C-alpha cells in the first residue's frame, strides 16, 4: 500500500464547476501537509499548505482530517487554467523536510 | 533570481554510459534534493542534502551518487546507466521546514 494515495482521475469538469479531490495517508506520524500543482511536462509548484483548522486561498479550500487521515482540496468556479495534476504531499515529524508525494490527480477543465 | 536551474534538459544515454546531472539554486537555501518521477509512481526521493557538506540516501538511491559541491550546487551522477533509470529527474531546494522549490527537470532516456 502506498503511503499517500490519490485517485489518479482524470476528473473532467466543465468551466465553472466545483470539484473536490481527496487524499489519504497511512502514517499517523505525518505532521505537515501540502497540495502541489504540476502542469504537463513542468515542475511541481506549491499550491497551498494544509492546516488543521482548514484554510482557503481564493477559489481553493484545503481541509485536513487527522482522525481519518485524509486531506481534501476543493476548487470552486473551475477555470481552464486550473487544468493540471494536483499532488498531495505529506511530511513526517522529525523527517528533516523529507516529503512524501502522492501520484497525483489529473484535472481537465473543459470549455 | 533564476531559482533552481538544471542541466541538461534532455539526455539520451546508452546502457552502461555515465553522466552527471547538474543543479544549482540562487535562493541561499540550505537543503537540496534529487527526485525521479515515473508514471504511476509519483515523485520519489533519490538523495538529499540537509546542509552543505552532508548527503543522505532517500527512497531509491541505488545506481546513483551525489555531490554537494557548495551551498548552491548539488549534482547527481549515474555511473553506469540502465534502462530502469529512464525517468524525469527533478532537483529541489528549500529552507528546512518550508516549501520545496523545484527545477524544470531533466528528461533522461537510457536505451
């Protein structure tokens, strides 16, 4: 079983739709959580960190459920430019900044 | 600032050949990392350097060596390339405990 699991998709949604991705992690020692975005044939870039209280950045909302060990990302009012792969990332306590990446969820926003 | 730069962008090797992938960052980060990304596997850590003068193995170090030449530069060497090392290689850097910044990647094919 992979340590960080994501539905690979693809999620095909129309412009303006709301879409949600979930990610589960298996190591209860995981301390920090992130969503990265990766465009086709490009490098990953940090989209947002995920805090225990949940956090929002414009159209993007991230939630953490430690009890169930899952993280979610909600995108409202999808834009064509949101089309990308979204990577769920966790960091263990005391892991000297070593990150564990999920395989990613592909989002395709259709006009 | 250029951020994280990698050379070369593309490379084709024959089995048994050697090569060094170069990475440099101009953000004064202490930590640097090498990852490989394969379809369905996500990003996997090969080696990392928490600070200048130190290197440690990641999840998939076999077949690779690294050198932290100075604070800016972290190179990855393949001594005898194998087809299983065909992949996209990303270098990243960070201040400990913060987000990682990735270079544009090197697409390596071993025939």
